[in-house]
C-alpha cells in the first residue's frame, strides 16, 4: 500500500474517532452546558470526518495534505490536553495517531 492511501486511512480513522468521542460526550452528558459543548465539538468533528473520506474518491495529494495536517494538529493538541489532565489513554492514543499520521504524510511529501 502506498503512502497516499495509508495517510488517507489514518486520517479518516483519526477524524472518525474524534467524531465518535464528540457524539459519546453528547450522549453521556446530562448537564446542559456539557451538552452544548459536545454539540459544538460535533459541529467541528463532523465536517472533518466527511472531508477525510474525499481522498478515497478524488485522488489529490494537496487535498490530503491539508486534511491530514489538520488532523495531526488536532490529535497533537488532544495529546497535550490528555497530558494536562493526567490521562494516559488520552495522551498516548492521540499522540501515537498524530505521529503515525505525520510519518504517512511525510511519505507523500518526500
């Protein structure tokens, strides 16, 4: 498998997981303020998840580079948040995903 499709797969999984966590937050939160925050998270995650599917139908390195870069930045920030709240799972998972996606992205750029 070449780097293009590897990067596209990792980017799509990353965006889908982010959307899944946003939906889970909405469903598990009972307080109004938490639900509002979860809805804002969904409003940002859903377009990225949809956009991450496009590279499978329209082969464009530049498009994939933009979407992958966005997801790398998001996952890196999620890892920092996980570190700040001292949650190993929320640090290692997004951190590993960001690094792996970055390596795949380098394969496209180089």
